C-alpha cells in the first residue's frame, strides 16, 4: 500500500481548469531511479515507492488513495503563434502534498498516456527525454536555480514510436505548481472572466500571498516580472539555454519548467542555440531576456480585464511594470556575473569589464563554464586559442580586484561558489542516453552523482569537466515528442 499525504487544491477549482483522467497501465514498469532525498522532503516513504505497488503508481499504472488524476488545460504562444487549446497532452497531475518545509508541491507524471489534450499524440515519452529532464532539472536544483524536480524515472516495458521504436518511460515531476502564462491565456482567450479571476486568486494564494487585495492582479504581474528577471539572470550565469521558451513553458511562479531541447553552452556565443525546432534562433542564449519580456507581456494582456474598470489606465500601469523588468534584470545579471569575477561591490565600469570578457570569449570559442571556473585559479588564459587575448583584460581585472578590499582567497571562493565545476554537458547527456537505451544506467547514475555537487572539484569526476572534441560535439537537441 502506497500512502501519499495528498492535500489537493487544484482539483477543487472549477472543471474548466482541467479534465479528469484515469491511469493508463503499462506492460512491465521498472524503476530506473528514485530521488530518495526528495521523497523524504515530500513526506513519502522511499521503501513504499520502490515496492511493486509504488512503481505502479510512479509509472501511471495505478492511482494511490487520495489522488485526483487530472490533465491541466492551458493555451500558449508557440514560437510566436498562438494556440488557444493546448494542455497536458502527455502528463497527469496525481495531486499535491505539503512538504516538510510547508510548501505545497504538485506530483505529476510525464509520459503517462493520452489525455483530452493530446491532439493526436500518443501521450507517451521515451527514455531519452525522461533521463535528460531528470539529470538537468536536478543539476539546476543543485546550482540553486528555481526549477521543477525529478522524483523518479520508470521504464514501461512498452515501445513508443518516434522515427524508430524507442523504449518508453515515465518521469515523476515535482513542482510548486504547474501554472503557466498559457494557463492565463487559456481563459482570457475564451473571455471566461470568472475562471480567470479564480485562477488569479489561486495563483496569488499559492505563489504570491503578499499580492492579496484589490490590486491583486497587478501585484501578481509585478511579482512575476521580478521572479522572471531573477530566474533568467541565473540561467544566463550558468550558460543555460531553455530552447523552447513558449508561453506555455513559462511558469508564473518564476521556476524553470519543461526541459525539452534544453542545453548548456560549451563554447560561448550569445547566438548559441541547440534546439532542433528553433529554426530562426528565437530562443538563442542571448535572446532569452527579451523573450521573457514578450512572454510577460502576454501575461499582462491576459490580466488586464481584472485590473480595474479603466482598461487604458490598466494597460499603462501594466506597461510601466513591464518596463521595470530591464532594470531588475540588469541588477540581477550584474550581481551574477560580478560574483563570477570574484566581485561583491558594485562599481562603475563593471558591466563593461564583464562584456569585454564575454566578447573575447566569443571571438576565441572559449568554453563558458571552464573559463569562469578557471578565474579562480591560474589557468584562465589557457581557455583561449590565443592566450594573449586574455592578458589585456586580465590586467584590468586585477586592478578591479585590488579595489575590492577582499583577500584573494575570498575572491576565489566567491568565483567557485557561483561558477560550477561540472555541468550536464550535451555530449555527456547523449552518451548517458545511448548507454541507457542499451541497458547500461551507469553513466546516468554517475552523471547524477557528479551534478549533485556541481560547485565542488571532485577528482573522480574530472573527466566530466572536459568540453567535447569536434567529434563529440552535440549541435542539436530534441524535445522528444
């Protein structure tokens, strides 16, 4: 018997928010990984989850007592084009628990079968994207970046058809909610103001309780702008490229969600992208701050009907809030990159110093992660094809460091605490997936072990720091649907 202390609130919302769904049994569920620390945080018993009954729940074959399985409805702009009807086409929300810290968490299965929103799809996932999301989302969490989490990965014993038959799998994902910009768009597009207000009130209560009151919709929007400014700055600081920043993949609570064709940069360039479906570079690394503003504008548009009786005044007020993103993001971005240079104080010229380094890195194909990490030692110039390109910048950086009033050890500790030693490099993720498809989960387990402490230099994981050779480089990543 699997006991999950469900305390479901989303299922108590009007049925315009979701469709009830039932578990879709799989042939032979087998547990690949269980995040035992997360299970304990959620108040779950790891022994129960690893039992046959627990694996049945994690595979979507059975619903435990207290679950209210549902697929959430939402809309979204996908690469700029609006789709009024999307929704969980291959996901099922089992329910919610209140974790050991008092935070409400969704427990959702991805790849659990068809729903009313599948749009002709099979509702399933194959093993590769499941393991990718498990590894990358847990790495992001270990880096201190707001994100969904991975509780488990289970193979189904069934094949799913993509270009070829591939092994099926189900991810159990944990999130503070699954409320997206597209959720608001869904009701706004239908002019369903009653549901839109219910969603707004629910989101405020769950994510932004300080916004409760007559100005709640504006307070929600303002808080979302701040949360996203901070989140995108963190992405930029670790070289993360989401790859598919559609409004249905943008969380109003400011967490990273929906790891499809995501990637971490190897060599730095602001136009870097990997997503196979991003043909025009809309979601390239350097475009992410602008795209999130575009997405937030869609959230504002959805909330305008709730912001007061004077639409023109509401539009002006929301526009002013949106325009505040730039300053908030710049502050967060500068703090992120100052720390990566060992700097705590804010001084004139810091932005120019940071940008100059990035431009030199781009011109020399310097590895993003290893260059910043090497600033904590004496080998940063070795990251450049022509090391003399680094030297002039280094002279100015040393002068700026001397103006900090901190010791070299303090500066190096700050760099190491903000510049990871190891990231889930694309070629390592692909190697891990290939091995898993062949039945070897050793690389998956090893990658997870290394990424659990991304800011530590651990000798046994030294090889995972190495950038790909030209033969190993992964230039495209795929969403898996």
